[in-house]
C-alpha cells in the first residue's frame, strides 16, 4: 500500500528527518507532500502516532494508483472507484474527496468529486435499490483521490479509521 503524507506548511524536511528511521520516503516534487510504501498500514500509523510527530498534517492510504488524462478525469476516476463500491454497505453514508496537485486549470476537483459521487450513488442504487447517502461532514466511508500531476492514487477511509488514527483526516 502506498501512502501520501502531507506536512504542515514547509514541514517536509522535518517529516523526512523525524520519520527517516521508519523506512524510505520520497519527495513528490510538490511542496509538503511525500510518499511511502508500507506493508502494514496499522503498524505504520501506530509508529507515527507513538512518536507524536507534529509536522505531519495528514496521511492518506492509497490502494491503487494509475496515470490519468486530465480530459478524462471523471471517467477514469469513476472506473478506479468502481471496485470500492463493494466496501460501501447498504445504508452507509459516503463522500468523494479529490485533492488535486498540479495541472492547474485542467479540471475542477469539486466537479470531479461531484461526478464520481453521482456515479457511486447510482451504482449503489442499482445494487441496493436505494441511492447512496452523501455526507460531506462525517461520512461512514470516504473515497479519496489524490493527484500529483498525472499520477492518481485512490483509497478508502472509514469513519472508524479516522476516529482511531489522528492523521487520517478528510482533505
């Protein structure tokens, strides 16, 4: 599993120094954003939280990554989200969050999030007979799409994960 870690303003160097003992991290070319690959997300989160590292703002688990075309972002992101439908239970609320870095003006994160959310809602209605319930404040499940240029990572963060780990925040 890949992770996208975001530091507080200009804290990338501090994060790399403080977490360097936990393995190899690499810069992304975007300020305050680094990546890491881990085998055990829970163990890694416990290690980070045990160190109380203040320079880390957010950690996003990435289950799948791919290169995408900005012109086809809605279609490609919806297809990437399709396998996650099975992990949204009937009656659970969800939302889609898109954090775009780079490609300024190539597409709107809010528009893409709405369209992918509509796609998921329709798929849930087809599966369950009831439209998916969108909750932007405290959803049961968040589908997160993180872009770094033309690279996109997608992951799913449950409410339980967010409550259990302070670094798993909504973008």
